[in-house]
C-alpha cells in the first residue's frame, strides 16, 4: 500500500538468486508490488534477473514469475517487449504433463492481459 519497502529493492532482487523456491517467489511477488513506486528505473534495469526465473527448474517459480510479470509490465511498460520475448521462449515441455497445461494457461492469460 506504500513505497516503504522500496528502499529494500536490491535486497529483494537478491532473493531471486536463492536456491529455495520460496525465497524466489516471495522476492518476485514483492518486487512486482513495489513496481508501482519505481521512479528510479530499477525494475527495468533488473529485467534480465527477473526474467531468468522463467528458466527455473521448478514450475511454481515459473508460474509465480508469469503472474508477477502482469503487474510489472502494467507499472513499467518499458519492460513489455523484453517480457513478451522471454515468455515466448519458455519451453513448457520440460515440465511434467500435470504442470505444462497450467503454465500454458498462465502464458495465455499474460498475453491476454498485455494486449
């Protein structure tokens, strides 16, 4: 509801590099919420690190990242092009059959939201 945690942006960004998927997902979700207060361009500069989560081996991390990207692009429209390119490269066949359709649905939902 405020920018009070924006000062911790770099700390939150470091969570995306953690091994634990919980830390990664918490980090990306908080970064997405803080993106509305990004007046310094930190989100746009951090886009490569954020999009790296789309290559994570855990489907829950990929799904949470896709969800967060909706809010990030809404608040930082300059990221839209790189987000769309990265999402197009997601290979959903690397996930179990139970998760692939869910990730595909998330991707379609993201496209519908952004267009």
